[in-house]
């Protein structure tokens, strides 16, 4: 078996080639890893809900997403998205609920 000696003619070009290759491999890896996470966490749409007498965010959240494992997370998302306080909800107020 013959051993070939590899000679780097231009070290600057070789370094740039290695740098670009590592950048693209890293970028491709992060893109593939984060693509599934972004789709899984993105809401499909927001439902517009008009608050009725005796409505609570807990009841609204459970009726729009009954299969959700932890309803507390959805209630927190409703608080954050609508920038509301549950103690100040009045009949006729409009709340947007993420529907997954």
C-alpha cells in the first residue's frame, strides 16, 4: 500500500475551507434539530372567546383543549397572550385562546 503525502499549497484557503465546512455542518445540525420543535409548539390558530357570566379561564382553557395534559400551562399562555388578570374578567370581554 502506497502512502501519499498531501501538501497544502495555500494554508489560508485551506483554513477558510475548513471553517466554512464546519459552519455548514453545524448550521445543518441545528436546523434539523430545531425544525421539529418549532412545529410542535406553534399554535395552529387562536380562538376568539367572548366572556360570559360565570366563565373562568380554567373552564375556557379546558373546553378548547380537552386533550392537553396540563391545563395550567394553557391558562398561563392565555394570561400572557392577552395580558390580562383573571380577577378583572368581565362579561363581554374578549379573550384569545391558542388552539393546538
